[in-house]
C-alpha cells in the first residue's frame, strides 16, 4: 500500500506542556485510521497539527512528499486535506443543496459563491454525494429539519465536495444512536474507497466495527498501534483507557 501521510517525531507544546510528544506514525492510502485514548491524550491536537490549526515545535507532517507543517490552514485544504470538527458547521438558513453548492465552489468568497454558475460536472458531483450520504430526497430541506446524524452526514458531504485525498473527522458519531452510528460507519467505508480517513473517537464499538488500524495516544505519545484486536488486548491500553470504559472528550 502507498503511504499518504507520514508523521515524524511530531511535538506540539503549549506553555511548556507537550500536548503531542514525539509522535511517529504513517497512514496508508485507503485506511480508516482511528486515534483513541483518554481525555487529554493529544488526539484533537494531533488533528489540529495535521490541518494547520496549530504549529508544532518540532517534527514533520508529510502529505505525500510535501511538508505541510509550514503551510496555512487554507493551503492545506487546497492540497487535499479536509477537516470536520465535533460540532457541525452548516448554514441553517440555506437548503441542503445550497450548502452543497457553497462547498463545491473552489473560490469560497461570498461574492464568487453568489454569482458562480455551477458547471455540469459540479452539479453531477453534488447529486452523487447527496445520494451517497442519503440526503438526496431531503436536498430542498434546511438543516434545521434534519436529525443530528443527518447534519453530520451533510457536513461530511460538504467535505467530499471539496475532493479531499485525506479527511479528518473529530468524533463524528458523538450523540448518535446505534442505527445512525452504523450508517455513518458504512458511509466511511464507501468514502475510504477514494479518500483516506482519520477519525478521533471514543465509541469503542464503532472503532471495533470500522477501524482499519488503531493508534492509542496517552499523555501526548503513542502507547500502542495496530489492529483493533491487538490494541484491545494490550494490558497497558486496558489499564490507561479501556479499563475506564472510554471517555467523552479529546
């Protein structure tokens, strides 16, 4: 398999506190990689470093052959890394379709979005994504009419419209029931055919069902990495995380 992201000796500090401490890992193309670990383990900070929200004190994040640690958030989006945060950020006064229209326009200034005529292939892409995320029938509804899970799927769809090669998702199933959680997992499996995915998550049933590989973080460092089976049977992981039943923050 081909490596899409290589993290080398990455350290992120806040006033001397090492939120991420000498992390080394590689993400393969087509993976659904899960980052798990207790509160304060550094999971969300690691996503922040990958997408340019925070700058590391040392180390590298190589996306294909590009060191993105020097790039701005906007530049990182433009080269193919998309990030979804815990709380959906959709425009509630616009329809589902209009949200997708905004997302598919590369130049996202308000002026260009308002006066931009979509090309045929952009319209087809929007319609394909709406079918994929299960919202085609609700494309003329506003997000206020959607369930919590459907809002999450809309935001994932808006990310897909930007054609990322790597998608970063922070607790995408938080607050969902099991049916919506499973539907989200199946959606991620579809997406992973064309786009590599990194997920921060605490729902261990979701992790077990859908992870290609798991990285366990503890106090900013990697405690273990491997298959779900190997990780959940590691006594160190059981002691610092799984024995507590998982926690609900990053």
